[in-house]
C-alpha cells in the first residue's frame, strides 16, 4: 500500500524539517474550501446521510449554524457511493442532493437481509415461504433461481478443478472449496449504480469527487478522480499529484471503479479494471482524508460510521476481532489527523509562515456514532428500520457535535 505524506515528501519528519515540510501543504490551501470525507461501512453508510442532513441544513455547532457548502467529496466503499451520488447531481443544491441521497437509501437500497438494493443471497429458499412475494414477483424469482443454478454449476466446476489440481494438503484444499462470495450476487449493486449515478451528469458537475480502490494483486491504492478545477492533476499549479495512481474517471473506468471501491474482500467478488482485480478501497485507506487535502481543502468534515473503540464491547471472541479490525482500519486515519495537528502547530509557532498569506491552517471535524457496537454482520443489514435508526444517529451526532470528544483539529487563533 502506498503511504504518501500529504504535507510534503514521503516519511518527512515535520518537526525536523520545519518550514520546508509545509511547502506542499501551503500550495494546496485555498481559503474556505470545504470537503467531506466518507468512510466505508456497508449498511452503516446511512449514518453518513444523517450527519450530512444536519450539516447542510445549518443545525450543527461544527459549522456555527451555517449551511455547509461542499466543494469536494472523497469516499471509500459505501462512502464512495454516497459521495458519487452527491457529486453527480449538478442540478441540485447540496441540501436537495442530500435529501435525494436519503430517498435512495430508504426507497431504493432498503430491503430484507437476503434481498436488497445492494446484494442478494443466491439460492435463498425463504422466498418460497413468502406468499406475497411469490405472487407479486414469481417471474423474477424464477429468473433469479435459474441464474443461481447456472452460477453454482459453473462455480462448482471451477472449485473442483482447483481442488484436484492444487498441490496443497487435503485440509487446505477442502477449506478453499468454501467461497462465501459465491453465495452473494452483486447484481443489485450494479443496477443501483447504473440507475442512480450518471457519469454524464458527474462530468457536468463542479464538485470534485475522489474514489478510493485497491489493486488486489499489488495492494496499491488507486484513486479515481473527477476534478473539474484541475487541482488534483496539476497540484494547484506547482506540485505533482502525491498519489502516483490518481487518475481521471473515464467511460472505460465507469462504473467499475465505484463497484470496486465497495467490493469487500471475501464477501463481494473483486471487480476487474484494466484486466486486474480491484477491491474495497478500505483495504488501503478506509477514510480517504489525504486525497481531500490534496484537492485543496482547508476544512474537512470526516464522517466515519465506526464507533470509538471505547464504545465497543469485548464480551466474546467476535467482539475482540471487531475491535482489532477497527483499530487496524483507523490507525492510518489517526496518524493523518495528527500530522495535520502538528502542521497547524508549526504554522502557529512560526512567525515567518503566519505572515505569508499562502499558508493556511486546516480544520478537521470528525463524526462517529455513539452505539454499543456496529458489528460485522450489521454492515450487511439494509433493513429499512435499521437504516432509519442509523440516519437518526447521524443527525444527532452532528447536532450534538463535541470537538473535544471527537478529537477534532482546530487551528489556534
């Protein structure tokens, strides 16, 4: 995974390098440019919708009651989808765009555990016991059953061939025969993207969009960009893009890039881009803060639907695993936030920098839910009542935003 320092050269020690460490940070700073950074989290992406509802309607202390106007969106996984919807509606102001996104979640994405707007469990026998669905959608169920039978047959042939031809011990080959992803159809997600996000409309938009994906072969982070101002590609006039694999969204990459960003390894199958499998951007960067900084943001609203580790129980082995996964996912994010905090401190304590109008400190507001535990299984829960609850949690998190509790970055004045 590429580890690019958003404030200068890679692995640059800010305290030791002093003023030079701030050069690229300063060149990217523009007054009053707001960005929203959206994390992955499956069904908990509804929490992001709730936070945004409060921010854009001027009900949060984080914006001092002002209606947030967003110029840049970056996202990973479900956050990439939310960001793409918001960035691709040039006909709507930001408040209307967020309402539109909420409608999609509640009317288009919401469904039962085995069949919703994101995924469908293949070979699900429960529909046989749902008389209403059986009567109203019998044709669809028959079509799906036929497709599932063909899929399982092809998958069984492939797995059997791998089993017989593998040099691994018998136990290892037997384990490889189980493939969770083969039971999950991503056809609903593809239909959702095609119906709700238009590359044509995105190309008309003045909002910047950055989508994070991961090359499943090399582990390299790959960022796909819609950049109407040319900031990311030009480095704001003097710097090269700090992500070597940051590239413009094209017809060729669409909608594969968005689908790949949401392809959770082991759950969803990888998505081929340029003949190479790509998966969830969360593998390399679950919360794409640095791409937002590279886009010139000076105020970042970072929405992460994962709760603080202090809110996560450790009652059993699953809870311990969830806590471990959460710590690994947030480690890079916390490091990036602390780098911004140190840069702000250096600007504050360096008179020669504070006198230069090109050097501007950054603000980072963080939003996370207060709940017992989100749970890994909850990521795949898209039931309507759950989504409404998560949206409400997001609204409350932004409405009662506490910078001290969230460890926000606030420049000293």
